[in-house]
C-alpha cells in the first residue's frame, strides 16, 4: 500500500425520502461497488474512469428520484491521510471469512452429489467474484484467498470429474509431428481447461486435420485413437506437467514463448500452483461458455478464438 492513488472520487448524496424502493436500490448499488463511507451520505472510491461513470450514474438516479447528489474529486493531504483513505477498503477480514466458508464447504464435498457440488460452486463463485470486484488494493490476503479458492475448486473437480488423470514419472520422448497428421484424438467429454486447451493445441499446432472423439469414459477410447488427459492415454500428466505441457514437450513446441505462457495458464487452473494474471478471466469465460455450449464441439469452436487471442497476447509481451 505504498503506491499513492493520485485522486479519489466522492459522491455526496441525500437519498430520496419519497420512495423507499428507490432509496434502497441506490444504497444497495453503493454497497455493491464497495464504497468507503466517510459518513452518512459521503461515499469514497478510487478515481477510475469506470468507477467515476458508475458513481455519476447513481448520482443522476438520486436526483431523478428527488434526492441531491454532488460528484467531487478529492486527494489526500499527506501519506497518513492516504492510509486512512485506503483503510476503508481493507478486505482482509472479508477474505478471511470467505476462506473459512471454503474450508467448511470443503468438508462436505467428498460425500456430495455432483448436482449439490455444482450448486455450491456457483454460489461461492458469485461470492468470490463479488469480493474480488471490490478489492481495489489487492495484497497478501487476496493471494491467500486465491490459493484457497484453487484448492477448493480442485476438490470439487474430483467429484465433478472423477476420471482426472494421475501424474506418472516417465521420460517424455520427442515425437515427429509428421507422423501425427489427420489422426483421431480422444479425451473425456465435458471439456474443461486442460482438455479444451490441449484440443486447441492439437488442431492449431500439431494436427490441423485432427478429428476429435469425446469419451463417456476413458475405457471407450478406440485402440487406434490418440488419447489425451486420462490415465493410460498416449498424452497425459507427467511429473509436474499437465497434458498441455506434455504435448508441448512431446512435439518440440516448448520453445514457443507464447505457447509456454498459455501452458502456464493451463497449469495454474488445472493444478492450482503458480500464478498467471489472465488465468481467472479465462476460467470465468470458459465456465460461461460451457454452460451455454450445445456440446463439446460447440465449446471448442467458441473457445478457439479466445485461445488464439491469448496466444497472440502472450507472444508479443514479456512474461511477468
């Protein structure tokens, strides 16, 4: 918290008294933004274009409903004043409470049905997203909570995806891509991060004429198909590498900086170790697409341009 925030934005309002519904709606919107309250009717936020527009909109709504509103730009007098401003946005306790919720929820996961796990996961994800959205100065508490969230979702995936592969400790041979053209590739259905990214990698960088089979169980894999991301598959977890990273190493693609960074993102989301800033955003987009996809072919078609964009992004910037 040593960096100074150049400006802060203040909304000074008198909420309408003629309509309790409007009053409650505006108050709830201010709360959802995570405003710091200097006193009744005086709300503080860091001055960003997005937050300024949202406060301005609430000010306009207040005036339309018969209240009063002034939007002001403010700045701290000194470093101590800056610390007092920022202390209004200290989310450490909220993060600690949420980590406690995850710990409690995690105890019931192993004996829960997939339907119950999905329901619990959706609710907790909404709560987590709402907390992160109002954490304007993330720090150690945010990082600890993210790790707890990764561990919780990995636990949930054991119920939702019981056929997740176990890593083996074997050498990864270098293969000739020319021998892997126009082949049938197979993995477990209901694609998630490692499987959908691996399918993208195969089609974009290994076998452009690949045909995919989405298996109900790994035992359904035909003998002539190239299985990936399940126990006994031709390509699956090896050591600390996820399937995507094993494919990179197998086909000599691990010298491509952009693909390596995509692999790091997949690794974070599949195993929960490491950090890639874009990982949470990709996970949220993938979760939304999977809810609306007709089937796994449809999901892969929609995820492909997103992974294309991430690859281009990672190929033109230095890793941090």
